[in-house]
C-alpha cells in the first residue's frame, strides 16, 4: 500500500508522506482501508525517527482512526472559534472513546508569544465552559 516511491525527501532529509488534499475519496475510506494504511506506516523499512501524519480538522472517521493509532498527538489550532471548537471536540472524543490522556497543543498562525498564550487561554475558556 505504501512504497518507497510514496515517500518524498524534504529539507535536511525530512521524510514526508504527502496527503491527498482535496481528494474526496480520502474522506470516504472504509475501516479495512484505514487499518491497512496504519499497518503500512508501521511496516515502513526506512530509518524513521518521527512520522508526522497531518489529518484534516474535525472528528471524521479517518481523523479519529489515524490519530488514535498515533504514539503522540499534537493538536494544532488557531485563535478562531471554529478551530478552538474542533480542537476541543477531537480531544474530548479521543479521550473519552480511545483512552488518550496526553495531548500536545500547538497554536498556529501567531505572530508572537503573546498571541500564542491568548490562543491557549481562549481554548481553555471553551473547554472549561463545556464542563460547567
């Protein structure tokens, strides 16, 4: 399913498995195809220190399946209501349904540390608001 030709080499030797952005069929993969894709990642024979899988936003089956199979989850968000809500939803679902308890957060599209802190403050306001 995944071959050497599917992996691109980027700057300083970074290996990239490009996603099929904008391809509708990628959002409609079945459970068996998800399992095959995850198996293909685990069977890569390259010397790989870190494999980053960039999923779409939201809680679609493909996002949840790929994220639940990860060793480490990094949730990327920006300081916009829909992004913050999506980030909260995926964390809640992965925690509740898949037992994932550790998440790293990355605020994107910030110009400085202050904007990053504001983004996280807004995320926590939303998260606490859902629990109250």
